[in-house]
């Protein structure tokens, strides 16, 4: 083995020099296709790029990249590299903290914490275009100058956490383009609004774009100017009252204010102080200053002037209008009209109008106002929301209701001996109809329910006189005459007859006595068969015969089914409005009329916390209770029914509380504070004081009739007379109905 190793060593000594010499003579040229031995380039050869027979090392490449103008072998032309596409996040370098100095030098990087408190006057150049962000660790001064240009053109005192962003505009010329305070406030001299105050420009003059004020109120005062056609900038808005006064010349008007002002010009109404016994009211709005207790005429009453008689088909379509001063003629005043029902029903058309009601509890003043336009604060009168939809007109019979006998296909005179009038001796509620025609004794001596049935038989949309339409006519009258005393300002009408009977042309006056008056208001009083009254074409709106009024029920009744000896009243078949009746009196009519005050109502259970008095002091199975003198209303004729509140709405006052009407008879003195209707809250007046008309009531479930009769009423009758004291089963010769649409 030793001999073998000696021989190998000898061979290597002899042949390696010759091998290296052979490599230098036969070295392969470096290329992408050669394999074997290649020669490495020196740094100089790599930088100059003159040889293509050697290959580079990583170190050679570093030398090449470091050489000026080395990329591509030539120096690039100016502007050759103007766009840099950055496809990753741009992350400026965080440099070392820098101590503040008068001429501060920043190290490598772009983001710096500045320590110390020395004033900074300049920053040493880092190269034009350099952007730096400085965060200050404490308080120091940045001095504004041409070399350190600051946002406010003034010095800035820093605070810990403040951040400034700057760029080098020219060599050593730095511009601060953003400064953010750590506490969120702005630099002095920059506007800010905090809690209604304007700060930062309090000493910047208006001429320079400031306000010269430190609060919003002071700034507004300083900036506002009179509102003129040439004014620009800040103007003050007028209040509604200032607009309506039409005297201010320095403020601008809002659309709402204009509406209030126009309401003052175009709306018209009345006010009534309920503490005064006089039935005369004060005019307001467009009628302010005009005399009360008399009509100001059609020229001042655009809504009233549009009321007119017409012929209405059973389909509810106007066939033609009647003469303004003579209903026996058509509107042209020449052509004869037909008033016996052949052409249709004789009705009075009433246009939709808006109204506004208010009550001032400090002065006890009621105010009513009407308008043909829906001004701010006004609403359409509910009489025109009929059967779930708004309508442009309502129609009320020009005459009291006349019966149409389907069995004989003819209108009939109804009177005390009704068996001589209806075919078969009785009314046929399934087929007979209610009409509004001239020349007949009105239908009478039937229940409200029967009048309702024959009114509905006239056609879809027809009904008998309803509460909301009655209320609308009452309001129109009151605004026109500014007096509750209708029997004084219009006349007694047919309310003074004596010595007669309830037959045609005795107490019962035939329809059509007002035909010669047309749409006008008229009156003949006294104890004469010629007596009648008409309000704007509505003949005998009061007097002659009482009129049933539908769409209003008084009181409620129910049967207790919650066990014996109970302090609470329950009825599983009922569903009362939650919280209704609180504070009202409940009467147990099955238990010696025991009474109690309702303290709670959850919709199915009525609680009388203090117990009942006057009987067994409890509720037993089958006991009948009622809550009296509460009005329920509806304006959907298919919901009209007696002795129920289902599908009816509890009438409420302006505060949202359910009404309880007065529980005694008498001449009315005050009214409930409700937007819809004129219902009494107290009695004790007389026929020429306060409201001047009488009010009747009774406990329990009651129906309503209205207006007064030819005899026995006299001065107690009128536009505001109410009888809310009659049971639903009543049928009297002194009560009729009136067709409406």
C-alpha cells in the first residue's frame, strides 16, 4: 500500500502543471450552451462590459450596480425614469430620534420622534422633494419663516403627541402641509364650531371672511342683513306671527309662514268666550271687524257661496243645479226643474272645506276657523271622510225625508194614521226608500233603524243625516252668523204652532215651502201653516219635526259573565278601548242601579277599586251595566247600528281624553273641547244666553235626534238643539229623518 501511494504522488507532481497549461490553451468561452470549464470575470471587466468570454459572480454584479450610469452601459437621459409603479405597501423608514435644535439635522429615514424643548428655526436639507413626518415628544416652538413655512403663517407651540408633515420645496426650504394636535383642537386662526360657539376666527373681520364674534348668536347678529331683492348672505327668518302681521320689512318669510299669513287673509272664523253669557261671538281672520249676528254675504263667504241645491241621481251623480233664487227653475233661471223625484233627489251640495279648532284654557276661549285651502294647522273636516275615503262634496237633503213606497211605486204622505199610507199598512224596510222631494208630508213615526234602512235602500252612498255632516253645517252656520242664537238671527221657523195635531198641514208642514228662496236663507215664523225656515237651501234644518241623526251612539251596555260577588266587571264578548272610561261612572242596572267610579280598564276587565254603592256593591253573573253620556261616532254607513260601539270611535277632547257629556237636562252654557261637533259640557243658561238651545239626556244607551219640532219647543229649538235621551226602539210622530249622500 505504501508503494501505491508513493506512485500516485509522483504522477500528480508530473501532470498537474501540464493540465493547467492545457486549460489556458483550450478554455471554453462562457455561453448559455457551453458545458465544462469557464473563466470568471474581474470587477473591472464586469463594469466595462467589454468581454463576452468570461462570466460574472454576484460580487461583480454589485460592483456593476454601484457604478454611475452603469445600467444598460450608458447614463440614462434626463427624465427617462419618470414613473414608478409601486405594487406593494409604501413604507417610509423610521429614523432615529432627533433632538430639537435651532438648525435641526434629520438622520436617515422619513419618520422621526423629536425630543427636547429647543426652538426649531430651520431644518437642514435632506434633498428636494423629501417628505418627513415629525412627532413631538413635548413642548417647543416651531418658528415660522421663509425656510420653515407653517400653516397659520405664525409660530406654533407644540405639545406631546402633536404631528407635523413637511416636504422640502427647495434646498433647505421646508413647507408644513399638515399639522394635527394630539387633543383634536385646531390651530389658532382656523375656524371651528363647538357647542354653538365659533372659535378661531373671533378677530377675523367680516370683510376678510370672518365673523368678528365668538358665539353663533353674536356671529348671526353681525352677519345678518335686511331681506331685500338684492340681499345675499345671511338674513333672519320671520316668525309666523311676524309674517301674518305684514309689517316687518327686514326678515325673510318661510313657506310655512306664508301659509299662516294667507290663512289670516283667506280663512275666516269666530271666537267665543264661554265665560260671557252673550250668545254673540267675535269674528276672526278675513271677517275680523265685521258685525256679528248677521251674515256678511256671499262675497265674504266663499265656502258658503258654493252651497247650492241640485238634483242627484240614485247613483250619486248631479243631474243639474237649481236656480240660485228659485228652485222651481234650473240653474239658467228659465227652464223648469222637476222636484217630485222623477229626475232625482233634491239635495244641497256642500264643498269640502278645512277647519281649525282650538281652546285656550287660560282665557276659556274657543276658536273655530274654516278655509277652502289646507293651510298649516288646518285639517279637512271629518264630514268629508266618508266610508273610508275623502270626498270633494257632501250632499244633504233640501227637504226632510219623504217615504217612497216600493209597493205602489209612489211617494207617500206620512202622518199620525200611517196605516192609510204604506202599502200593506206598514213600512217595508227591505224595499221602501227615503227621499228628498217637494210637496209631501215627511215620513215619521219610525225608529232610527228603520229610517237608516230605507235611506240605504236609495242607493250606494246614501244614508240618513249623520253626526259629522250635522256638525259641518252647524260650523258653517256659526262662522257665517257669529251667534249661537239661530232663532234670533235667522228666525223662529216652524216651532211656534199650537192647537193642532200631527197630521199634514197641521203640525206637519209639507216639504217645498222654501222653493221660492232657492239657495238663500229664509224664515217665516209664527203660529201658521206657512211657517218654515231654510238655511242656505236646507229647509227646516231646525223645527217642523225632529230629525234622527245617525253615526252617533250615546253610552254603552254589557252583561257581566265573570262570576258572582266580583269587584271587577268582565264580559268575554266585549272588547273595550284600553284605558277608556277611566274616571267615568258605571251603573249596575240589574242591582238597584248601584254605581261606582272606574279606576282601571285593560280592554276586557273594568275595575271599580272603591266598590259599588247603592246595591249589593258587586257584580254577579248576568248583571247589566252601562256607562252613560259617552259619545261614540262613525262616518261609515255600513257600520251604523244602535246600542253598540263596535266599529265606532270614542269621541275625544283636544287633550285626547274621552268625552263624558253633561248628565242633566237644560239650556247649554258650555261646550266640550272637541274638534268635531258641538256637544254640551254644562247647562244652566236660558233661551237667549250662552248657546241658547236645549239639551236632553238620559242614562244608559241612547240614540240622537236634533233640531226641535213645530210645537212644544219654541225657543228651546235651534241649530244646536240636541236630544240624546231616547232609546233606540223609540218611534214618535214628532221624529223624521233626512236623506244624505
